[in-house]
C-alpha cells in the first residue's frame, strides 16, 4: 500500500530537516513546492491554513514522532499530489480528534487532492504508512530522496 504513496509524493515537494517553529511556515513551504510543481492554485496555502484553524489535522500516534496531514478543498487543486516535510524539531498542530489538545508534530504530509473520494483513500494510505514506527523512524532519519523512496516502497 505504501508503494502507491510514493507515487503520489512529488520528489520536488519533499523537504527534509525543516527548521521552523510554526505550522504555518511548514504549510506555506510545502504549498509553495506544490505550487511551483503545478499541483495547486495560488489560493491553496491560505485555504489549507484556514481549514487547519477549524478542522485540525494533527495525529497523535503514541510514538516519538507525531504526524499532521493538512489539506483543503478540491477547488484549490490543479492536479493531485502530496508534499512531505520532516522537521528538525516538532511544531504544534491541533489534534484532529480534540482541537483543544496540542500535538507536537515532526512529520507533515500536505495533501493536494481534487477529488473528495480520493481524499479518504489517500488519508488511509498515509495512516497505514505512519502506523509503522519503523517507517516514521526511517522518514525522520532520511537525508536524501532515495532514503525517502526506500521507506515508502
């Protein structure tokens, strides 16, 4: 299942070891990569941030590293793709299931999907991948595109 995930992540939209202290900066960085690669419209970053404010995407996994899966509505997307960031130090997202609870996130998958039905499918693929502590650890230690591809195969 994870093999399909690598097929959706644009190599140009993978950023390793991001050093920032805000979720907004991470989302804008990844949205910029997707925009440059032709996946999303100019409105995408702001739309993701607006959605994150009301429908947060932090996923506490009970591992050393938690994950966030920000996304927004299909009208901001040109073609489907995923951007990925590993963070040098965690940034705070709100918990998907309890918006009042902060979640320190070290791994961010920014989804650009132009089909609502695919959104659930893609979320399931990401969740299947991140349930493996080994996969998360591999992604966090990745220092190259090849490392990321090896983990997500």
